C-alpha cells in the first residue's frame, strides 16, 4: 500500500502528572470494535489466547500469538489505575473514547467531541 502512512508508536511520559501517553498511527477502532476488543476481557483477550495456545502445539507459534488477542493491552492496568483509549476508525465519522479503571468491572465509552491534541 503505497499511500498508507508509515506505522509509528510514540511514548510520552509525564512524571509531573503521573501519566504515560501512547500515540500510534494504527487503523483505529469503531465503537463496536471498542466493545468487542476492549469491553470484555474474556472475549477479547484471555479466553481466545488460552484457546489458541491449546490449539497450537508448535512452540514457535506461541510467539506469533502474543499481541493478537489484546492480552498486552490489559497489562496497562498493572501500572495504571485508569486507562483511556481515544480512537477513530476510517470506517466511522465519529471518534470514541474508551475509559476503564483497574478496580472496576465496568467501562465507559463516549463520543469524543472535538480533536484530541497530544
């Protein structure tokens, strides 16, 4: 894809505010993607990952499975009390924010109003 932007991940620590901001040039997510991928850990990450490990007998394949099921995303809660994901898919004209807290079993998805500047 000649016209696709170069993939990039930027990490911006802010010790004064005790935050870490991660910005990427990925494809973004729709509201439904947020619900399906971040909204249910058993559906999006752990359960699918464990099932894929059971189905894959080749040890080399284990390395290829990491990162495909959202398991890495949830590691953010090991170092953060709150995680906020702001995203916009090219398949939607709206931008959404997913917000979850480590000590809660629920999350919030809201429509973002305006542009997010980092």
